[in-house]
């Protein structure tokens, strides 16, 4: 089942620049969720974090990211810490 809030991103075939805050991130497991300004949760995997060294995020941290359609629904890509 697809989230109607993300339909426009998929229909346009584009990625959309978004900003949000890290809701939580488990560094041991390498994933977590970012909350958008609209209140939607977006899955984030450590491989999407654009930084050198150990890739992790802190709860409450502001980030900029793209939303892409992943295997299990919308997920963050090209995550940049602000």
C-alpha cells in the first residue's frame, strides 16, 4: 500500500529536495527515520548519508534529503547534515 502523501514524488518521476529532523537513528543497525516538516516519517539507511567516515545521524538533527521510492516505500537519499 502506498502512502498518498508521497504519490506526487513517484508520479513526476523526480526526486524532491526536502528538509526535516532525525526522529531516531540506530547506529548499530544503520537505519532510522526522518520526520518531514509535514509530519511524515521517511526511512533512512546509513548508506544514504553524504559524509566521510562513520555515517550516523543524531536524534533531532536537521537534515536535507531527497525522497525516492524504495523497495518498501518512500525512503531518504542523498542525506546532508545541516
